[in-house]
């Protein structure tokens, strides 16, 4: 993602840019590209101030006064890092007024640098609002900076102006980007037909925020099936069998695949790297089959109890468990440490607008809890407690056994949480 941060001098734009860079990088490598020559006492004072400001934030500083496209040359890196460039006004001044400068190449070099980053954050100064008259060379410099800012703003995914330390988003969330994220969420995590759209990495920013909606669809279909099949006097065995199959039909079994791979890995005696290799192995092991059979049997038994003791509120509570399982799975995927820097989960989370997605998931969690409480306060409390106990177990297990979370582990969490919550609803039905 390319982010442009602008504002007047002293507005707080540098601190905001550092904050954004740290959020994007998480535990990954991040570089601070410093472009200002420390001329004179004032220059040295400003450089010192910025160094103190970013102290302890984990930046590796690169001093690059010209030729910004080569800033990462010679840097050792296993993955694409997050890069913060501070700032365009100094870089342009260097290219305009220093020897061997090439001001017309700056935009192309910024794009070259961006191609080597996972995220690029560029700080620049706002121009043309002071109303002052300058000499020809300064006027030409301001004009160039304005033109450069326009080009960067057009190329950027997000443009933020910091006004008195308050970030004002000028460009960012678009309707089309939201629609594309919704389409990707259903395309990746369900078999529900979706329109074909041209997708880019930036379109994945909000996918995890829409991921739980697939659970709402599953819950609605299950509720409708159990209710209608009851009116038609379909035998309980058949009603339960279809209930168990519905989530698999809608999702295509993507989460079960993760459950089986994780089961194989957990039952191996290898070290962490061996377990991660098993997750990537496409072959199905004996433990995966055994665990799946046990899972299916227990799930069927719990669902059968619920079907045998029909109650609309309990049935709604069961339907909402599919929503809740995906909410906590999304929160875990976005906020828990990744086990490796590749795979589908890493692809999605690295492009995720973390703060926005966390807000989306938090709002959905609140809505889900309210709906569950409307069904049954006692039942809601039991189900929610079970769900978060599973989440805590999952975090402990994932960190200890694998060093973090992966896409397969996320599928494991979803399956286990749904099973445990279904058992909880069945126990409530028996009481």
C-alpha cells in the first residue's frame, strides 16, 4: 500500500507517518529513509528531534539524499519491508539545488522504491497556501513540489493531511474498494457465486472485516432448513445430516482442510519447522482422518440433540455461532503473530487495513452478542465464554507449537470453536 502524508510544518505529520508505518510493519522489517542534509544548527537540531521521536520504534535509518529509487540497495531482507520516506520537500530540494540532481526522475524513483516494499509511506509538505511571493528559483521549486505531490496523490492508495496533529483522510476508502473486499471475502471463504472483478492488492484491505458475513449466510440457511424441514415432518436423522452438511456445501470445506492439516501437525513428534512443513503438505495423514471422523460424530450428536428439542430461540443461537466463530477467527488472524511470512493468511493480513478491520470486527462482535442475548441471556453467556476459552487455547497452542498463526490454523480455530459452541447449545437444550 502506498500512503502519502501531507501537512504544514509542525503539524504532526511526521509522528503520524511513523505511527502508520509501525502499524503496517507489525514485527516485520521497517526502514526510515532520511532525505534532509543536516545543514547548520537548525538542520542538525531538526535531525536530532526526528531521531529522538522515532527512538525505540524499531526503524533502521537509511540516509538517502538523492536517487530515492536506490534507497534499499544493499539492504539484506527476506521479505519486502515497510519503508517511510521523510520527506519529499527535502528530497526535491536536494535534486534541484545539489550537484548531479535529477528532479524530474523523483516520481519514477518513488515508484521503483514502492515496487521493493510491502508498504511505502511518503511524507511531504503542503504548498501554495501561504500566499507569499518568492524569487524565481524558489517559485520553480514550489511548482515542482506541487506537481510531484499531485502525481504521488494520484498513485497513492491513501492520502492523509495532518492538521494540528489531527489526520484528515483525503483519499482512502472508496465504495468500489469496499465492494471488491466484500466480493473477495465471499469468493475466498464460500462457494457462493460472485461477480468477476479485476482485483488488486489494495482491494484486500477490508476482506477480513467482511469474512464473518459468510457465517451469517450459513446460519440463515441452517435456521431455514431446520424450521422448514420440521414443518414437513422430515425425520430428525435426515434433518441433522443436512444441517451438518450445509456449512461444508457453502464453504467448500476450506476450513475443514485446515482442521485436518493442523490435526496431522499436532500429532507429529517433529519440531516447529517440521510441524509447519506438515501444514504445507497436501497429503492427508491417518491422524487427520481419525480426527475428522471423531469431529463429525461429535458434531452430529450435538446437532441431533438440538434438532430433537426444537426451540426457535435455541435454533437462532446455534445459527449465530457461525457468525461468532468467524468474528473471533478474523480477530485472531489480524492481531495474532504470524508463524511465517508467506501463505494465504499472510497475503491477506499484510494487505489488511488493521485499524479499520478491527473496528469492523468489534462492531460485528457487539451486534452478535446483542442478538445472542435476545435469544437467551444464559445461553449467550455460555456460548460466548466457550468461544473465548477456545480462542485463548488456540493462541497458546499456535504460539507454542507453531510460533504463530497460519491459514490452516485459522481453519482449525473456526472448526473447533463451532464444535464447542454447538456442544454448548446442545447441553443447554438438555437442561
